[in-house]
C-alpha cells in the first residue's frame, strides 16, 4: 500500500497538522507495511526530517496559490501513484 500525505506545519502556523500525519503515517508503516510519502513546503520538511529522517518527502514552494499548490502536488503524486492521499490543512 502506498500512502501520500499533503501537509504543512511550521513555527508560524503550528505543528498540529504535521504531528497528526506523522502519527498516522508511522502506524500505517508499522502495522500495514505502507510506503509513505510526504508532500510539503521546505519549512515543513525541516520539522518532518527532524522527526522522521528516513521518510520520503517532496517539497513544493511556499506561498503558491491553491491551484498552483494542487498542480505541483498532483505532479508528484502522479509519479508515486498512491493508493490513498491524506490532506491535513
């Protein structure tokens, strides 16, 4: 099973979204053997890599319009072809 997470969290907007996704992702990997990918901004990736250095992640620029964000996220997700996408925002 492939699981993708689209989430942002940093010192300015808070880390609750990221922490929820990390908890779910770790449980899915441990209990289901899921392959995990996070799609996030560079600031979020800093926190993500501190919490889980080995997790695969892909960054998209901060400050994009919703449409641009969705298009860049979609481009990466089409390469991974996840079974499920979790969006926490």
